[in-house]
């Protein structure tokens, strides 16, 4: 079976890539086809995210094993077949090509071609130039400005315990509080 995917960007209006790939190919094969079709370097920690109910993020498939807990399922592109997660037409995926800038391609499975197979992914249609692979820092901060609270400072006692909690709400009985040097 062959999958026909359409990739678009929310940054470049006339950008589109159509990639046909065998359903038994890995996400690493798909990743390499995307990079090649865009002329991108393979020097970023990219990932795919499987989406449900439109664009709701569900499962991430990473380039490298990023697992921090054995309680979570972790999927790596080289070991995960596309058909393990993509099953029906109109299914959506995100491909994060710039993790620092949190920039993605929106991908839709536009067609499943039964009875066919491909040895290598094929870019069957391409329009426009892709967005830059990485933003420079000036562009990155212009897109995602850091908000600085000029009124921020040292917290007073009323703010010390956060919203809704005051000094009176804390039961001090039973706490051993002494005046003096705590390091003696």
C-alpha cells in the first residue's frame, strides 16, 4: 500500500509538498524525504506528532530516544513504521522541523493507494519554496517575545504563598521556629 501525504506550512502560503511513501516505510524514511524535498540539513532533533480529532496532538515519534520514564511509551522514527500509526485517509500529523522555534509542517494523508508499493519515497509534486529551516534569534524573539513584568520584584509576605493563601491560612502550631543561627 502507498500513502500519499500533503505537507503545508502556515508560514509560506504557496508552499506544498506531496510525498508518496510505502506504508511499511519507517518514519525515519519519511523524515529523510521531507528534508530532501525542502533542502534542509539533517541537524535538528525533529519529530512527528500523530493527531486525532483534527489537529489534537496524540503521540510523538522522535528522531532520538527521548524517553525519561519507563511508564510512557516511547517511539523512535527508525523503529516505527508509518502504518503503525497512520491508518485512514484525512488523518493528520505534525512534523516539527525547527524544535527551538516550535515550527511545524501540517501533514494530511490525502490518499491510500491499494495494491501498490514503493521502494523509496517519492516527491510527486512540489510548489513554492519552504520556510527557512531555522529562524535567526532576532526573528525568533520577534515571533515569541519574552514578556518582562516591570512590576515584579521581591515578594512581600502577602504574595509569598501564591494566590489565595495568606499567612493566616498556615497553621504555625507545632513548627519549631527559633531565633538564631540555623547553621549552628
